[in-house]
C-alpha cells in the first residue's frame, strides 16, 4: 500500500446542500476548537504522569523499544512452531483488535489452509461470549497436547474471559498433564489483579508456567492492540516492527493541530458538526473488503466506548501539574453517536436500503481497497451473464 486517501467531499454543503452538509464557516469554527484541544492534548502527552493518569499512554505505543519487539517476535515464532493451535481468551479490544489485525493482515481462510498460514498455528478466539456451544465444540475437536492458550485481561475478573480460561485450564490439566501451566500465557497487569496473582503463584512453583507479558499502565483496552496484540501478530507471522513503522508514520501525519492538514481532526470535526448541528447520530462504517470486516466491528467499539458518555468530564490539575479526569455527576450529557458496522457489497442488499431511503440521520464511511493483491477473471464464454456489472475482469 503506497498511501491512504480521505475523500470527504460528500459531507460538505457544496455537494449535498447546507441542510445536510457541512459549511465552510462551520468547519472554520471547529478548526479553532480543534487547535485548542490539540494544544491541550500535546501538553498532556509531554507529561508522562498526566499521560498515564488520563489513559493516553497508547500514544507512545508506536515508539516501543526495538529489542523488546524483537523478543516478542521470537517468542511468537517459537509458540507457532511448537503448537498446532493457539486459543486467545479476551473481550473488547483484547478480542476485536486481534481479530481486526488478523483478518486485515493474513490471507482469507487462514485456519483452513496450511499454505495460507505458512505452516503456523491455527488461531481461535474465545472468552468473549458466555454461549457455551462454541468453546465446547472447539475443545472437543482440538488436541490439548498440541494446543497453547493465551489469556488477555488487565484484572482477570472479566466474567467471559475468566470463565473461558477456567474451562480450558481444566481441559489442559486433564489432557496435557501436571505441567499444563506451561501451555498457558498471560498478558496482564504487571503488579495487581487476580490474574497477576494467579501468574505469580504458578511461577513460584514452576518458572515456565504461566509465562507473561505486561499490559502497560495508562493504556485503555480498546486502544491497546499495539501492546496486548503484539504476541498475536508475532504468532501469525506479521513483522511487528513494520506495523509500528506504519503507526509512527500516521502519528507524524496527525501531529499537527491544523484541521486541514490532519486527517484525524478533519474526520472528527466533520462528524462532530454533522452530529451536533445536522442530527446525524448514527455512524455507519462500511468497508468494501472482507479482510476489513472485523475492522468495522472494532470501530464500533472504539466509537461507542470512547464517546458514549452519561456525564460531563471534570478536569482537575494538581499543583504538581498532573491532570486528572473524572465524571461530573451534576451535569448529565447522555451523548454519543451510534456506530453500525457493515460490509460491502453484502450490506448493499440490506442496510444500504435504509441508508438511502430511510431517515437521513446517518453518516456513512465507505472504505475502498485501491488494488487487491489478487484478482479473479470471468471466462469469456459466460460474457453477457454479468455484463457491465461485474467487478471481476473477463479473460
């Protein structure tokens, strides 16, 4: 991929009219607000204690120590080479971020094709639902002696993840023997929480049991793919450093406070204006690529959990300069746009009907892949069956 393009012309009044489109005057007014927010954000990021205190440490994830990354890459290769199956237990970003990354960066049908995964371990995701059927079916069809489990949880108390881990722990104990803990890896808080306690107790008995990596302080779960998701990337054969280089490039691209030069601020400004002034309360994300389908699901979490707020935020600053954010329960907001993940072209035959003909209360973000890695050609002898409609080329 050489570059990304962001076309927002159809969100503006000169294309769709002032009733539903953003006017230049409105965008300029938002530019001042964005610059002020940018200055505040930069001051927080520059102060490590404030950055951690308000959960902005994720901004530093693209700049991690190269040696640490190389160690994780090596560990991932070892796990994938030794085991046929790896089960990840996590929910929220600990599931959605990993799934989005795998679908985007790995070939389709990864688990089903040995060649597609280049002989690496199959990947399964559990601990994100209390429906017992999927995990029951999975464990019945896997060999515990050839399976590795990775649990991702800051505290270890998330019900879905905790329940899934307990089930697979018993399954491994029964099928792999007394050293089953060597087949379990934890990504958790480095100091506190019930999962950390479990890790410490297991390692006191066997140093190779419940090996672990830390969830970094000040990194919220939904933003932590480049922390808790790194081992997963290594296991599926992705070069982590290349992903981080891309993240660095985008961090640099979005480092300016000028809306017209910062695609992240421009997208946020347009969406904010359309929500607050044009009653567009629903945000549809529709990628036209199966590999980006899970990215739309992750987007739904990122938007809903980040902006769905009951209370106004109270900002306080200590004499030391450390900033703290808390809920001001005297000021109700009940604000937030509703995300709807879709996928093209499948949902052109369903949700898009409502997008076009239903209530005009939505913004729709289409994601188009400029050039697919592979193409499928239609045989010439069938020419005419899908004439002028096919996206596939004919022989």
